[in-house]
C-alpha cells in the first residue's frame, strides 16, 4: 500500500495490489473527502461506510464454527501495534522492527501536520473519541541482516549477527547505510542506494555486522527525532516489538543512541493483540483501556550505558547519510 498526504490532512491512498481501488479520506472529519472525491471523479455511494476501530460490525455465519462470532475490532497493522503496546497517552511511542521499521507516536486528539516529512494519521477511534498519530517508515530494518546472510554470506542464520557484532567493541569506523530500496522517513529519497564507508584493511565481518545493527538503530533515531520536533516534546521511553527485538545488542545500541529507555514487552506480537484488545472492548470483555493496561507487561528494559560512544557514532552516521545523498545527486 502506498500512501501520499496531499494538503490539509487529506490523504490519497492507493492499493498497489489493485490499482482500481482508491480510498480518499479526511482525517479531520473522519469522512470521505468531498473535494477529493470530486477531483478524482469518484461517486461517494460506491465507498463503504466509515466505522470506528472498536464496534460490532457483524458476525460470522456460524456455518464453519459452532457459534456465530462477532467481528468487532479493526485497525491498520501499525495502529493496532500502537494500541497493543498500550501507547494510549499523548507522547507515547512504539517502534516495530521487522523487515522494515515502523514507528508511531500518539499525538492525542488534535492532529499535527508534520513539518519533518512524516505522515499524520488516525491511530484509532473508540466511541466518539479519536486519537491521532505521527508515523514514519524505514524501508530496510531487519532486511539488512538478511542481506548479510543471503547477499554477503558472512552469517548462516540471522541469529548469528548479534554474536558477531559483539566480538568487536565498536564498528571500527565502518558505517553501512542500507538504502537498498531508497531512504524512507525522514529523507524520502527514492533514488538513494546502499553505501558502506570507513573500510580499512583492518575491517572484518564483525565490524560490518555491528555496522548493520547500528544502521537499524540510527535510522530509528532519525525518525524519532523528527517526531519529537513535530510534537515539541521529548519521549520518556520507546516501546519496541517485532522479530528483530530478540537481539539484545540492537536494543542496547538503540537505548544508547536515543539516550532513553527502550522497553521490550513480554508479548511482542502486538499487532494481533492490539486488534484483539479493540474487539474485546467492543463486546465488553474489557471495560475500558485502563483494564487492558494491566495486561501489558515488560520483558526487559534497556537503559542507556553510562559510557558509550553515541555522540561520535551519531556524528559518523550523519556524515555517511550525507555522502549517500551526495552520491545520488551525481
């Protein structure tokens, strides 16, 4: 799915799996936007009714299961993950580490139109209350580890990268900008391509492995800093989920470059559980979000190290990204 924000919070979303299906929505009114419908000559009567994120929409037929099951919760995958992480208060942030990385910040009941190349979206609507979010996407997250395995062959399984990266105290001056599919938020440079800099004869596969993990954390840092600038606030913690969060070293690097606590919950499949929470609210399984909050539990907190090289690491990263963008210009 490709998303493009136009003006005034009006979003044009095209489903690339079926180019004839187009949704045009105004996040302020929570309705299909008449101006955009007219612009693209789309009759409103062919569009579905807009519903909240937590209500009973219908039920299963009862032909397969013994009972009819209510269908009662719906959200986009990252919005569901935000709710599954119980980021229900303004300023709370979650980041999902998968093939790419996807970060959302709860910005409360008033939308903020980003000045730092992020997307403003609806997080969820429960009853008559709407929560908005800022969203930023990183194209290559855990996929950079897959590249080490499948492209370079320096690891045989993704789980090996943490051990190799831990064999060295730092990256040895090596930086990897994994712009294999361009650079996502906050750069949005579709023409960028991957770059590795700082190589010497002393560079080993361990240094490259560490640089790969650092690239995930540093890209996340850039998106978070853009969100903080838009929201005018500093976060108190980052809640994380997704397959790559099994890597303790990655999360420690993340805590160091953000200089804030990074929290991994006991249940990291937060997208599925977020949708379940929304459905449970609709049918009365839980009374309110405060009751659901008690379900969320920490697995481990990664705190910034007292002594780390975060400042020089960040400086080197900015230089590497600048070089990557300069290469594109040529």
